[in-house]
């Protein structure tokens, strides 16, 4: 089944997305998400200039060979731009193969390991009280797991919290990077109080998660992990930047708080050491940045040997195509942990019709052949790209820090 056409669709319904559509001679098409927040046009250009021309005429059924062709054949391997492009091709090819087989993608992967997929919501607030209100709201919506992020006294703008109450949170909120100021000390002194308040109000059933967003040193992360042990979090995420995978060992040696990491990784080599040494508990590399289904299956299989579970990244800056394919993967993967869920803007959903359903804190996978998501190209054309950048972070003394 030859690929006869390929389109890179850049659209901005609510925010920027990059989608790859592959069309085969049989008329079956498949789509993949190639969105890299703040670097969308880098991926779109990589696809248009260096990938799509080489795909035309290739056999769409040869998913593994195409993956190797784009990975090994690129010479310049890995990195978020290259791997987002490969991921989109891979997602589209699996979509095509499942459609050609007349089955939903989870069947092609090996069938259901569970009836539904547990998700976690984002509960954020400018202070602890408004955060507790958000937790109440999401518990009423049926969530069994919530990520809790609150403003910190003395820090003007912080990751995860919308600038204005009730607004949707979007980190890429300006054409050029906004500059935020960060204080580790103020943050470390405040977070344990947040979780004490949540446990006090909601008891110990509810799964609680927290995203440190790469900002601590290993020993600071160890301090935080120990400080929140009484509140037994489901996970503490991205405690440290992880180019040095051994940082996780130091944290692990000090705390029983489960550790999650990986949303900025794009290769099995970014996490092999930390998985094999059991320094982490959840791996978060999403299908869109980690090489698609083909590489994430390898990562999940490696993780399963070391008691590590999946916890896919699922922000609004990964498209419904990624979320749809992820729900199929989550339905199949034996070492499933949890699926992040930030509901997309209704405008986004209007461009990406899908068959997955949210119910009582869980996703239910659809039965449509393929990954169950499509793109309405006519609607997509109505939303032109608008450059948007992620912020940068500085310490109070001006040192450029991790955002
Ligand atoms: O959803 C999360 O856990 C994030 O850390 C969100 C990221 O800041 C976001 O995807 C960056 O574009
Ligand atoms: Mg995160």
C-alpha cells in the first residue's frame, strides 16, 4: 500500500498544532501529531523538507523499516525536533495499518489489558484555598487522581497556574519568551503545606500528583520527597533536569515518594539507566516526542522489567491525535500507570473529531478502526499559526534557571 501524498497541516484552534497526514493509493489515510510547543515550525519544516519527499512511494505497511529509515538513516539522530517528526510518521502509519485491518489500534497492539484508563486532572490555584476549590470541583467530576499546583507566596508567576483566575492555563503565552522569577526556598517551604491541606480536607483515598518542573537540585528534590512522604503522593514529577540520569539515584536513596519523569525525553537512551537502576517509578515520554508507538512499545517493555509504569504526558499542547493514540496504547500496555488529561479547548476539538470518551475520571477507548482521531482540514485552515514561546526562568539574582 504505497504512500502517494503527505500533508503537513499547521493550525491554531485555541493554540498551535502540527499534524502530518499520509494518504495511500488505496484511499486510506492516517494522521500523526508533530506538535512541539514553542518549536512547531521547526518540526513542520523538518517534515516538509527532509521527511515527506522521502515518504512518497514508500510502502505504508512497513512501519518498522520506515522508523529505522528515518532514525538511523537521518545520521543526525535523536532530539525533540527529529523525534517529533518520526513520531508523527509512526502514528500515521499505525493509524493506516489498523484501518486497513479494520480494527481499533489497541487490538493491533495486543488487545485490552483494562476496560478503562485512569486519568489525572490539573487542580491549580493562586493560593491553597483556591486550589482546594479546584480539587473539590474535580472530585465531583469523578476524578480519582489530581495534580495539585498552587501559587507560592513571594513568587509572582509560577508554572502550572493561570495568570488570571478561571482562565485556561497555556504556558506558551507570548510571542517571545516571558521572563519568570523563581525562588527554590520559597517553593520548598510552601509545597508541604499545600499537601497537608489537601490531605486534611480530602483524606487519603484521592491520588495526589505534583510537578516540580525540573527546578530542583537532587538534594533539594530529596528534601521535598521526604517532606511530602506523610501525604503519600502518587508521584513527584520532573524533580530535576535529567541529562544526568544519576541525579535520580540520589533522590531515590532519600525518599519513598514515587518519582515520575520523561516528558522532555525523546529516546529510550534518555531513560535507560534510570529505568534499569529502578531510580524512577513512572516514565512519561509521550507518543508525539518519543518516536511514536514503535519506540514507546520498546520503552514500555524495558520499563516493565524494572517495575516502572507508563504515565503519558498529556497537556493541551499535545493534540487530540496524540491523546487518542495514547488512549489506545494505555488500553493495551500491561504496565500502565496513569494518563494525564488537560481537556483541550472546544475549538481544538472542533478541528480534531475523535471517538475517545471521558467518564468518571477515566477514558474509554473507541472502536473506530485506527486511533479514532481525524483532522477537519477545512476547519484547520481557518486558524493560522501564531508564534508563541514558552517562558524562561531566572533565580532572584538573575541566574538563568530551568523553567
Ligand atoms: O503537563 C505537564 O506535566 C507539563 O509539564 C506541561 C509542560 O509544561 C508543557 O507541555 C510544555 O509545553
Ligand atoms: Mg510536567
